[in-house]
């Protein structure tokens, strides 16, 4: 697994030895960030269910000012911290352990871009969108992107958000909400 583009292009990330953590593939990340384009520059990026931290670190590589990583698994958070240090971007990041979606912190400032990659076939996506809305975590012109399995598409409307785009890459589906 590597960083696809930006100032950290080509840097390899540490990955788990087990299959409990499923990082977003290079191909899906590349397409995601091609869609987001310059919207990432100078933003505050929230990486939920962060796994190894690939999406948040990709955002930093492409010009995000700061990234916050939230996951429940201690082994995932250890990999996130090690990857941030390996890429020399730990100073631009915050790592939080929380059980999502209910444990989503209430005291964070809003984000421009929120990316979430919950376990596939998990029915938590709509509750996650509700938690984001309840905590006012998305800036008015921001985007929420949720990765799901292609056989588990998300609804067109959830909480106060509307799906504005959906892309399928192999077995992965990216749903964009505003």
C-alpha cells in the first residue's frame, strides 16, 4: 500500500498482518482524490474507521492542513501513528480512539471533508450520518464520503444529507453526501 499522489507520493504505508483491518485500496483512493481535486487543499479532513490511515495521509499529501483519525481498534491506531511518523506528518494529525458511530466525539470543530470506511455489510452508515449531523461536524459546503460494498448501496437521503454522487470500483462503492 502506497500514497498515490502529492508531496508523499510513492511512500509505502505499514499494513496489518491480519485481515481484520481492510484498508481502502490504492485504486479507490486515487479515484476518490481525483474527484475531490483541489477541494482537499487547506482543509481539515476527518478519517473515520481509519484503519492504517491511508485516506487521511493521502489527504495530507495532497495539501490538507490537518487530518483527524478515529478508529476503535488499538492495532489500527498503532498503525496510523506509525504511518504518520514514517511520513513525517504526525504534527498535522490527531489520532482518537472511539467506538463509532455512537462514540463520535462531540467537541470537535467542523470538517470540510469527512471520509468513512466502516466494515462492509455494516448497518451503521445511516447512524453515522445522523451522528455527524447531531454534532455539526460538517461545514456547510463540505462533503461526506462513505465507502461501502457495492452490494450495500446507501440511501439517497440520510439524516439531513443528500447523496450527490455514487461511484463503484470493483466491490467498493463510494457515496458522496452534502
